C-alpha cells in the first residue's frame, strides 16, 4: 500500500511532519495528554506551514485505507463468536476467521488489538493471518460495553473505563477458548499491537502452558515477577523512535535470558510506535511488510 490517505486530502506540498507531532499523538493515544492539549500543540505548527487538516489526516486513523484483505475475500470465512470468561466480564466476543480451504485442523493465532477495541485495522490483521493458513481469532475487549463503537476516541475512553484485570482475564479466557477450539491443532500463537503487545507478553508469562509462540509489536513486558514463567519462543518487534516502550527492553531482555527463553528482537529503523498500522501516517510500508513476513514465518516455524 503506497498511497497514504493524507495524499487524498491535500495536494499542497508540505515539509515532513516533525517528529514531535508523532510523539504528541502517541501521548494522546495513550492518555498522557487530553485531546485539547493535543490539538493545541498541533495548532502551534501552523506557523511552520502545516494546516490542521493535513496534520490530522496524517496522524489520525483512516480505516478505509487499512483493508488489505476484504471481508468478502473468497479465501476466508469470518464470523463473530462468543466465549465464556468466568474470571473476567463473564462473556467475551471476537472475530473468528478461518481459511476457506481448511481441511481438518490448523494452528490457531490470537490477534490482540490496541487500547481502543477491535477496530477495522485489527480485524483486517486477523484476515491476513487466516490468509496465511491459520485460524485467527481477534477478541474485542469492549464487548462488555457493546463492542468497538466505530471511532477510536470513544473506543479508547471505553477501554479505559473497564477493569484492567478483568480485561486481562478475558484475553486469558480467549486464548484458552481458541486453543481448545474444534478447528485447533492444539498449537496457539499470539500477536498483538501496543496494548495488544503487552497482552501477548502477559499471556506468555501467565499461561505459559497455553501460548506456543508470541509476537508482541511495541508492547511493554509483563510484570517482572512473572516473566520467569515464559516458555514460548518470542519474536519482539520494536520501533526505533518508540522511546516510551523501548525503555523497558533492556530489563525485559535480561529476564528473557535468565529464563532461557528462545527469543529474537528486531528494532525497525526510523519507525514510530504503531508503524504496522496502515491506517495512520505512522505506517512504514517497508518495515511493516518485513515485520509481517517475519511474524508469519515465525508462526509457521513454531506452530507446525
């Protein structure tokens, strides 16, 4: 995907958006600053020749641009299913995607969204996983609130209003549900982004008998006291410019080494947090494709 949605909004040439604007968006997206502060900071770039419409088009998600696998693709079948979560919110719900030509059972992959619910980008990632031959399942943490509301701002607020410990229990329940699914070969991988990256790290540490391979994209590690439990091979995907998450890597790597975990870490150059998300200006096509190729190869190696 080489055309960014911002190109469709304005054709007036602009200098590159300064790095601090991406950093402000990261702070806003993770609740460090509120929307008013974020917009006020962006307005300060007007003197540098940026219009607000251009900045927002490049920084805010546009999900029309994020579909790489159509939900009508003949190679997949998708539906929503519920699962029990007795230690979480009672019931979870997610997007289950299977290859159309699936014969018998296949390895399964849990796909975990960011901090704003199951948005169209993550649903598309689940379809990409299924196109690669796996059974994919993408739970929506916002199911107790009626599901992803259709926009990220409201989704972020809704997810922030839920009990974090119960959300974690919902994903533990989802992993167990998926691993035991009638279509499952009994091998489970997990891939997640941002908050979802943390969930992948958490699952590997808290239910090590469930997770067979983990791929966290720019996610913080699980609590230090449980990291020693990790047994699954881990493929850690980090962005060079993502200083907030990267600060935790040295300590996490030391604990992975101490636990004897088979891990690899890739630091993608000149990339921002969220570089795999092709609905925003943080998307880095070349590195996102490379990271995804590595993800699928990793799952094929460890879930076969």
